[in-house]
C-alpha cells in the first residue's frame, strides 16, 4: 500500500493530494500540464519537500511532517524514470545501469539480476556505448533498466514516453508492460495521454489544479460523464473489459467477449484468453433504434439508454448499457442533438449500438490483469 | 641556451606554480561548489572574501601573509612551534603567496563549470541511492573537469607571474624565492641589464602562453570525452 497525503504551496499553486494505491499494479496520475502530477512524483522521490503531510510506501514512512521524518532521496529506494532519460553522459550504458546497483546504502539485491534486466529491455548490444550514441527510445530503455537495478520498492515514471515519437513509444510500451506483468513491480505512472493509461493503468487518479478530482478503475472513471472535462472531451469514450475468445483467420479478425456480446476487431497477435481492455470513443459509436440489416458494421449490440448528458453545441453524449442483465457494460455515444430528438432517445429506451471495427486500432487496446491471465 | 640563473629562476617558478596550484585545488573546488550550489546567509560576503586577492594590492596581501604566517605571525608561530615548519623566506612561502593570489581566478572558472552541471543529473543519481559525497565524486566533479582544468592552469599562469605578494612576504632570495618575475625585477634594478631582462621577460611570456594554450586544448578534449562524442 502506498499512502500519500501531502500539501505544498508552489507559488500561487496549492498542491493538496491525498491518495492510496495498492501494493501492485500501475497507478496512473492523469491530468493536463501544470496540474501537479510531477510534483506528486517528486514528493514521493524526496526531490520536493511537502509543507506538511505524510508519505508511506509499503509500510515504510518516507515523509511525516508531524513526526519530523524526511528520508533523503537516496534512502527511499524508489526507481525514478524521468521524462528526459537523464543518463550520465560520462558513463557507458553498462556504467549507467550499474550506478544504482553499486550505491552506498544498496540493500541486498532484490529483484531481477543484471542479465535479466538487460534481456528484458533488449539492451545487450548497447552496453559498451555512450548515452550520446543512443536513440531516444534506447536511452529511455536504459533509464528504465538503471532504475530497476537499484532494487526499487516502487517505480516512478514521469511521462517516460512524452519526448518520443510514435514508433519509439510503441517500442517502449511493451517493456513497461513487462515490468508490470512479469516483475509485478508497483508503478506510479504520470501521463497526459489517455492511450497510455488505458494500456497500462489499473488505478487511475485524475489530478486537477493540485487536487485529486477522482480516483478509481479506468473503466469506472472513463464512464463518468462529470469527469470528461478532465479526461478529455474530444477523446471521450468508455473503456470496457473483454477477453480474447476467438480468431477468424480467414478475414483477419479477432473476437473479444464481454458480458452482452462479442466485439469483432482486426486480428490481434495474442493468445486466446488474454484479458483486453478496449477503449471505444464516443464518436465512433452509431445508434440505431432497430437491429440494422444491410450494413457494413459487424458490431451491433442491443442495449438501452441510461443517461443523457447536458447538450453541448449541436452534439449530445449518451450513456448506454450494452451488458447483460447481471453485468452492465457502459458505453458512450456522441450523436447530434437533432438525431437524438428524431429518434426520441430518453433514459430506458432500447437501442442498438454500432461500432465500426476499423475505428479500433492498436491504440485502443490494453491488457489488464484479471487473475485469469496466468492460466489462460 | 639558457643561463644558469635563468634555469634556476624558471625551475623555481615552475615548482612554485605547480605546488601552489595543487595546494590550492581542493580549497578552490570546495569554494566553487559552495558558491555554485549553496544558498546561505552571508554568501555575498563569502564571495567577496574569496575574490579579495583579485582586487587588493598584491603588496597588501603579502603584508597580510607576513602578519599571519611570518615566524612570529599568528598562525606562523603556531606552525613553527608545533611542527617546526615555516613559510617565512623560503620557496614554500612563495608558493603560499602565489596560491593565495591565484585562488580567486581558479574559483571563478570552477564555479562556472560546476554551475553548468545539470542538477537534474544529480537528482537522478540521488534517486539511484547515491549520497551527497558519491553524487559529488561521480557526477558533479567529473562533469566539471574541463572547468577545473581551465581554472587550475589559469591559476598556474597567474602563480608563475606572481610578484608583489611574493616579494613582500618572502623577499628576494636567490634559489629560494627569486622566481622569474622577481629575478626580472632584480635585473631591471641593475643598469645595463636590458638584454638579460628582456630574455627573462620572453621566458615568462613563453611559460604563460604555453599554459593557456595547453589548458584550452585539454579542456576541449575533456569536454568532448565527457559528452561522449569522442
């Protein structure tokens, strides 16, 4: 368990954050720039001293203003991956990786060995090189390895992908997933990209103006209408939990099952049984009042309207339930007000929600741990 | 090519230059680090004191050294009685005077260089478990080496050219404290010694120029190596 309850005045800005995160999994701190995400991480790392409050990680008190405890950063054993890799330019890649492992107060080595980390991150070929000779993606991988080898009890990642282009992001993402899935290392992940969070996060913490606006599972928070100004209106959408249940190799499709139906998507190179989170953007959902025939859309789900959001301009957002009777599954649709009136949509009204298969791409998916992953 | 007198003065100057810089180096690095990285009450005053030898008349510095480190001086008497060691009227005193005069120049160059070290790298090192000393020894110091070398060699050149404080503190003793500038001064006091004086002046120019050019080259090479370009 990680407990944070801190307050800090930063100029005109008041940081006042309280949150609890579980012992494992990825906790995402999400919010626009300047909302205090990095300050929270820096306070955890000991690089920013809160005015008051306390920070406890895995039973160890790192900071407690009342008891006068403030462990220096070097005693906290938190692995910090910065946005800019911050590799030491005068050390080789190997020297950088071993820097934390050789620290004064280094505890008995816990966690993966040097070779395991080098394998995990695919950086064997880079060991003799200098940071100046590495690409952005390679630098970030080395930075992750360096933090890992300092035997951290918690990893802090401050927008580790923000300075990378799209191909480089896709290069790093699987490695972060492996930290989560294979090493079971708890991670605090700062980001302002919803895609990254859907792919990685278990717990989502929304920060707004230095305060926690909401925290909960990704599915729960993305289905809450009142949080859309924070989660991003243009990218508004719901996240649903599915399990990979079938491949259709003839047409290159995969089937993702959720309570209430099966979502057909372009084929995923993953084994059957893989738990997958899918983000369906509200603007990619089409509504029909009867089951449609003669349409190219293969994904049609029966459901009903739950809630209408206050209209904004010509558009309106609707919350739908397309799940089974026992397990509701929330989906968002964004349509024009005119369509809404003509179809006489109101809470309780039965509806068919259509999702275009090609609207879902690799940015829409994320794996999650449902306890089934190991056996599948 | 060189006369015995010239060789003696040159050797003495080089010895004093090297010893004074090596002696002053740890203090200069420490002061540079404090000025670059610490904020404290009275920092401007501290900064001023460090720079004092740069702006004071060298004779005043020499006089102050005499009062402090002369055999009857406050510190000098203690050193003489306890360790039977004295700076008075020998080459060690000349090295002390040269070191004190070169000190502010060294600190200035090193301070700039330490300030240029990215504190984000230091924070990264701390997050990896390195305590203050390890951060300094493995990150701050190596990354400021170009500036430290530049400062040391600038100080060396200044040290070799030191005159006012030296002659005031340790006088003009052949083989002990008669460095290049002091020997040059002595010659200018003797009528008809224009040529030997000119030769000594040329020798001083050569030493100073070699030191400055050497420092520039070395700093550039170290800089490239540190950035990992090389």
